[in-house]
C-alpha cells in the first residue's frame, strides 16, 4: 500500500486551465472522495493521480511505501469490459491468473457467470465484474471514476455496500470521484470539494461505519452541498 | 420469439433459386426460350456430366481455384500487413497511406494490358491481377478496423498492466476483426471477378478458358455451365467467410445463432 502526495499541481490543456494549485496528501489505506460539479476537473485529477495525464506544473509523488504505478487500478464510469472475452477472461488480464480471477468474481458474487459474455449481463453485474477485475490484482491504490453513475438507485446502494466491505477487508488506498454527495459521505473518510480546478473544501467525515443517514450524516451532506452550489 | 418464425427454416433461402430454375426449365421445354439462346438447366447439367466424365471439368475448376487461392493469399497478406502497420504506427501511415489511396482508385482490371506485357499470359499474370484486386479491400478494412478500436478499451488495458503485445492480441486485433472479415468477404468477390476477366482474355486452362472456347464453338450449354460454376465457387467462398465470421465473432450477439 502507498499514499499519494500532490504539491501545487496544475494541469492545462492548451489555454484551458483545468486544475490549479492542488495540494493534497492522501495517506495509505484511506478513503477519499472528490466531489464537484461536472467540468470541475475531478476526473482530470483522478487521471493525473493514475499517471494517465502528466502534470503541467507542481509534483505528484507516491508516498508511504514501495510505490509502483502498476499497482494502481481504475474503475471507470463505463464498465470497459472486453466484449470478445468471457467474464472470467475479462477479470484474468494483466498478469492475473484464473484462480485469482475466480476468487475476485466470488467476492462480487458473480462466479456463476464466469463463462458468460459481457453483453449477457445487466449494467450492475457488468460494473461488479469491473470491480472484480480491479480487485483481482490486489491493487495498492484503487481509483473510482464515478463508477456507479449509470446504475439504478437500488443496484447503486448494493455496490456502495460492496465497495465499503471490500475496502475494509483489503485496505487499499481509495479515491472516489463522484457528483453524488450522499455517496461521498457514505463511503469516504474525507471529502474534497473541487470547483474551477481548485480545492474549495477539505472535510473529514467522522462517522461510525456502517453509516446511517442520521442527523450528523445529513449535516455533513448539507455543508458539502452548500459549498458546491454556493461555490 | 424470432427463432420460431416459419421463414427461419434453413431451406427457406433456397426457395427462390429453386423456383427460378424450375421456371427456366419449363420455359425452355415449352420452347418459349430457344435453347440456342439459353439452354435449359437439364442441358447444362448434362454438359457438366459430360465434361466431368472426360476429366476436363475437374482440371479447369482446379486450376481456377488454385489461382484464386494463391492470388488471394498473396494479396490478402500484403493488404493485411500494410493495414496493420499503417493502423498502428503513425510513421507508416503518413509515409504510405496517401500513395495507397491514390493507387486504389485505379480499377485494377485496367492494368490488364500492362500485365500481359509484363508477364505474358502465364500463371503469374492472373495471380498478380487477383492479388492486386484483393489487396485494397483487405487493406482499407484492416486499417479502418484498427483505427476504430475503442480507445477506452486500450486505455483500460494500459491501466491494467497489459504489455504492447498483449494489447495488440487481446484488444486491437480482435477489435478490428469485424472490419477485417468484411474486407475478406468483399475481397473474395473481387477474386472471382478478376479471375473471370483475366482467364477470358488470355489463358490455356481454367473456367474462363472453358467459356471462351465454348463460345467459339457455339456450345451454349458449356457457356452457361461456366457461369454456374463461378456462381457455385463464389457462393462457396462466401460460405467459408461466413463460417469464419461465426467463429471469430461469436461474442457478438448478431452472429450468435439465427
């Protein structure tokens, strides 16, 4: 496991400044959520952390342990399953063997579907396979790029529960990008609000797990939401 | 369900050709079509049996098929490799794509006079023409297939630790496969067209040669027989292409079973 340290990170695409002066230190094994309106730069920040985009200014460092970019996995907005591979083979990619893949599928409750084609599964099942694929290689860091955005409310709650459970069990460093404030408060130790490329709020969430929608939950939710809407 | 519709019967697509053949036979027998204009199906079949007994039929079909296979293999390999390099390496694309697109617009059969001067009327002339005709459809489809592979899947592969070779064999090539198969199917059609023309113009064996000699002796039944032979060979190669599609695209619901 390792953490991530961003110092004065800026990112521009041509003249378009997407991120500016981002200072964040993410300890290993923590769960951080990044929220904000669409176009606020949250997905770009995730891609920078994953090493898919280079920073324009500032620095990105992996801290607290033996850091390897190859131990970072992303769960994307869309499932990105390979349509011409069976479910099992979709999970067993990039050095993951069949046994590890089956174990991962077992964890998301889909080992029964291992011989199916991706298009035979529902949207929620496909995202569960994508989660299994991300977990199968035992990642140090798992980045979630709004992976539940396209799911219906019930499937979404199930997935949130599953992600929380697996995170507690395997203790990988998690960063979740979402526009759903309640999802962020439900899952994260800490919520970062991003607006126009800069950090507007950095909020610890000090609630017992599993979390209930009680008064303190909603007050966190309200505080974050106000910040996003108010800017 | 779609499956239970009566027209999903395997024999149904053959209904129309059978009706046409029967109609043709009846019209011929009633002398509504003169057999000097168009011999009846039975006469054509008889001609086929006659030539089969002398061994001519097998010989000519064999030679034509051999030319088709060799020409297709050479042209297909060249087109596929060019498409592969140009689709994956930008340098090659910039270097050769414009030239290829330019040459592609020339109808390859317009090369016949040139080809005859180069190779005479020997085997290489026909194989060359088939290869040139086959090369372009395979090139274009391989190239665009590779260019259109879902970038998101490639990005996923990179994040999930695939090597360049693994990306190619697991994502890029299978992703381009539907297009490549379209190219193959189209190229198979081109193969037979090129061969028909090449064999009619200058040859001492092959189906086209059979047709030309039969024409000179006014053997209408053999002329029609050669046309039927081309149709059968064309359908056969299309069938092989279809089998390949089922095999390589079985993940795609459109190819799964009808």
